[in-house]
C-alpha cells in the first residue's frame, strides 16, 4: 500500500453521508457482518481472482454528487476505484488495497433518444442489456454486444473500450461514442456530451477516457450512436478440422457476405470440451471436430441476404472446407447458436481458476499462440492432459477471429503464483514477437499494467504519463494499475 494515501476515518464517512442519500453509503467501519458481506460483492471481481479490502462503497446519484465525492477524495488524499458492473477481466474494477469504491450503478437513467440520428444519451450506470431493450423497442440496436450484457454498464464498457461480438460490423467505441460527460479527479465536470457525428474542432478529448479504465476520471454520461435494428438476421454454425479451413471459411464469408456480415467468431475443441462438460446446452452437431465457427449476417432485405447466404454456403461446399454446417431457421435458433459461443468464458471458469489472455494478433498467425502455449506448458510439465493431478486442466482458444482478437483461457484448479509466473510474461513476449499486442479489448487493469511496455514504446508511455499527471496529479484515480511505477521494460528501449 502506498502510504501517500490516507486511511479512511469516521470523519470521512460522515462527510460522504452528508452529501449522499443514506442508503448510498455502504461502510464497514462499524464492523457489521451484514455490511461486510455486502462490501465483498464490490471488493471481489467476476473471476474471483482479485480481491480488495475497501471499507467504503459510494453510490452517487448525480454528476454533482460524483463531483463532490471526488473533490473531497482529492483534497483528502483518498484513493478511489470507479466501478460499474464489475465484470471486467483484468482486475481493474476492484481495489488493490483499501481504495474507496465509487460505483455508478445508481446513475442509470436514459436521458434522451433521437430516433432520427439514432443517438442515445444516458447515465453511465445503465446496464447494457437494458439499453439494448430500450432502443430495440424503437427499431434500433446498441452497436456493442457481449456475454456480460446483463450486468456490465455503458460507463464500464466505454472505460474499458470493450469490443464484443459485433465489432467486425459496427466498429469500436472510439467511433460510436459521440460524447461523454466526465468528472475529473479534482471534481471538475468536463461537459463533452456532444451528439454530433462530426467534429473537427481541436483535440478529441473524449477519446482519452475511452479505454482509460478509470485512471483519468469518472464517466457520468454517455452519448452513443445506435444503428437500425436489422430486418434480416441469419446465423450459420460450422465445424471444421483445421485452422487453414477456418481461415478459408473467413475469406469466403468476407467475399460472399461482404456488407452484411456482422460477426465471425470461433472456438476450438478444448473450449468446446468445457462447454460440453459444464453447460447444459443443445448443440446442433452430429460429430465433434477441431474448430467451430459462428457466422452471422445483419441486413435489411431477407431475400437479398438469403441469396448471398446461399452463394456463401455453395462456395463452402465446393471448397469442402467445413465438415458440418447448420443455418438457423429462426431468431430462437440464432440465439441458441450464440448461447454456445457466449457460454465459453463461463465454462472456462468452472474448474476453479482461469488465467485469461486477450490478444490481438494478425489473423494468419493468431492460432499459433494456442499451439505454442500448450507445448510450452507441457514442456514445463504443468499441463499433462489425461493426468488428474495436472496443475493446468485445459488451454482453450476462442474469440473474434474477424477482428484478429483471440482469447486464451488457461483453466486450473486454483490460482497459483507459480503458474501465473510461468505464463506471464512468456505469452506476452510471444505476442509481441508475432506483431501483436497484449490486449485487444479487455484492457490493462492490475493484470497487465506492468507489461504495457511490451506493447507500447517508451515515447508513448511517457505521453500517457504526462496526460495522467495533468488530469490526476495526486494519482488518486485507480492507483497501482494501468500505469504502475514498476514496469517490465521493453527490450529495445
Ligand atoms: P467494470 O468491470 O466495473 O469496470 C471496468 C473498468 O472501467 C475498471 O477499470 C473500472 O475502474 C472502470 N470504470 C467502470 N466504470 C467507470 C466509469 N463510470 N468511469 C470511469 N471508469 C470506470 N469484454 C469485451 O470487451 N468483449 C466481450 O465480448 C466481453 N465478454 C465478456 C463476457 C463475460 C461472461 C464477462 C464476465 C466479461 C466479458 N467482457 C468482455 C469483459 C467486461 O464485461 C467488459 O470489460 C465490460 O466492458 C466491463 O464493464 P463493467 O460495467 O462491468 O465495468
Ligand atoms: C468473449 O469474447 C469475452 O467471450 C470474454 O471477451 C473472454 O473470458 C474471456 O477470456
Ligand atoms: Zn472477447
């Protein structure tokens, strides 16, 4: 713990109680077992890998309350962790020590929806699935979709620069977020809640907060562009026996489905074996295979899309690159295909512990990382498939192939430093040596901050540090993460 930060006192808590509604200050200084239990939900992450010991959670209900909380923390040297749905996978959303948690979950109102431009403006604490339901009723869709949608919030999505399942079609939050309102560490409110698609007037300051993981300020409101809900949706579930075939299917999909392709996802046999073992799902397959691919299209004309789909399937048949293939008959079946893919990260967590990697690598080499890690862990004698005493149980690979983003999930019975130190930084160096970066969409958090220099040159890190110094000179925002003092330096620097 960095002793420059003050420890929480009763006087601090009294101040927060004076500015926030009574139920929105959860504090365990009074030693009540019930509040300790309640606080645990905020102190521990989704993977149960990271656990802090915060004694205080604040749930402000307005931008002004966030501003008052931060101003006080800044003046009193109290470290802060912003939190939304707490579904982050890099240990960024929970405290490392006793930082105060400021959750935006009580700020969950939709402010405005413009059905001409499709711009949705809402509080940062709105749950992604709720936003999806809201715009869907009006004929639109949120451009971001992911397995955690029922609990993650838009402020957390923006702060982690989340990618998700339809990035291939709808693009990144750097392009879909049009405006943000942010409260800086000193309580100053930055009103950049623009609803304009184009703006060439000066530096685009809001971009700094997209992917800043709560290190520069707290996002309080978001304006996001939402596309029209597709009138025609098709999904195809394929299996195949080689990585070369997965790539061939991808090329064929891009060629034949071009403007209507909305997702191209894959998972391998190791990932599928965990889904089979832990999830009770109906899978439309006669035989098992090495790779599974989910292709989806979004369009506005069913007949046109069906014709394109037909030519895609014909090309797949002719080139004989798939072993089995199923086309969804209706929305319900499309959803059932997606559930299989979305349940992979959940299945990977069921053995007790899972080390998750989220790598962005050129598509041609992307699967080599899975092959390499299996070999590496076998040679280290910690991965012994078939042996019940093996420390590593499974090395699953899956992800967003269309975006060049792979997830490697290494399942173990329990978390151990030994396994962590064996995998890291090895997997990150392998990624760098194959022209990739150590995070495609989950971010740095506590897990990868110290490895940032593997993916970014010193010159860029120094600019990041300068920005941090300007916006949060007392370093109260999400300390120990993202840009920590101790870093593994890049070999070439
Ligand atoms: P949190 O976990 O609460 O916070 C994430 C980070 O943002 C933290 O550093 C936190 O301090 C900061 N933060 C939170 N709110 C604010 C705010 N208002 N202002 C400033 N900083 C803030 N991620 C993907 O990219 N793609 C996926 O497909 C995907 N699928 C997932 C599936 C599952 C089953 C799970 C468990 C996670 C998945 N994730 C995925 C990871 C995670 O859901 C995303 O990172 C999500 O965007 C986090 O949102 P959250 O509201 O839970 O944020
Ligand atoms: C996904 O693509 C998510 O399903 C989660 O990004 C990945 O848990 C993971 O490693
Ligand atoms: Zn993902």
